[in-house]
C-alpha cells in the first residue's frame, strides 16, 4: 500500500492542479511499480512560505537571491516521502 506525501508552498494551487498531481503520482506508481491504484494514497500538504527554507534562507529570500519573484519556479522544491 504506497503512501506518497507531496509538500508544496502555499501559493494558490488550484483544486484542478492538485487533482492532476494526485492522478499523475498514482499513475506513476501503477506504471513503474505495478501498484494497485485502489490502495495508493497521495497526500498534498501546503506549507506557508515563512515555514519553508532553501539553502538556509526563507524561500522568499532564496528566490530574491536567485533573482526570481513569487513565480520563480526554479526555486520551488518538493519533498516526497514513500512508505
């Protein structure tokens, strides 16, 4: 019974985007590991920007250091835990 936890920064992700993440993640486990989608759990946690850091800096400060604004996709990271 796979369990995948996706953590993303809280920045207006739509329900449709979350549904797409859930479907794609489930499909990946089916395709790669032959897991049963009926027993696959995917959880998405949204984390406030002030609670996320990269390189020892709050994520907003990290993005500014890279010259990126709020939409700086290159500074976004996801932590995935499989059980």
